[in-house]
C-alpha cells in the first residue's frame, strides 16, 4: 500500500478513535426553559421616593405604585420595538449550548432522568435605574436556574446581572442600537455564568 494511503488511513482511524473516546466521556445534559423572558424598563418604580406612601399610607402607596407602573409602561413601549424578538434564543440559548458542547457535554432532546438536568426560569431583561441620584440606567438580566442530578433537585441559584455602562433614559432612546448591544451583552454574560457553574461543578465528577 502506498505511503500516502497508509497516512490517510491512519489519520481517519485516529479521528474516529478520538471521536468515539470523546463521545464515551461526554456528560449527558438536559436543558429546559420554563417560560420566555419578559422585557421591562424600570425607571419610575426604582427612582420614586414613594411620596404617596408617606401621605396616605397603604392606599397612597397603591396609587403611587400604579402611577409609576404606568409611566414605566410608556417607557417600555418606546424601547420595545428595538428589542430583537429572538434575543433570548440568540443571546442566551445559543452561547449557552455552544459553551456546553465545547466542554464535552451532550445535550439531550428529552429528559431521561439520568445525569444532569437544568430548568431555567427567565424572569426579566431590560433596563433599570441603578443610581437613584442621577437616574442613570443599565441593561440587566434576572433568571433562576434549578439543577437536578438523576431526577432529584440538587440546587437552586438566582442570577441577577447588571451591565457596567450607564445611560440616561434619553440616551437609550437616542441610540437604541447601542442600548440593544449592551442588553445582548449582559444576557450572554448570564448564559456564560450559568454554563461555568455547571461545567466547573461537574469537572471531576
């Protein structure tokens, strides 16, 4: 047999052996997302000093909360059209799955009750006031993750991440493209943090 054919045959066999070894040592992982994440803008509800509560007790607080919620709804509606409809899929699920696959996890289509399972419960993503004095806002994401091993709940973590960049609400509306990039960035960071938690906690198991 010519040397070239011998080399090719050896290379193919080596690749198949490596692939079989990788598949044999991969960890089974099932991921379920309970509900879609909701986009929100939290401005008045965060920055309000709840004057109504001081004046009228619980009734005043209820009225004030309704007013602030209505104001935030208007702000949310002004930014909502700029939010990609598939932002959770592209910025969270995509990077999450890729990171697991690179770490030699085999993603299962159905939960076989064996191995590792994650239930992701998205809560909110959007923009909120992070400095009540300046009213500056940052992109944020919040979600919960429940970790199961062999069908039994092992741990529950709550994730809340805020982008380091701050903007006024007017700044967000003037440059929505930049705002959405920062929102996507913090969502991707949430996905990476969740993946790292699973990868490192199962590294020696």
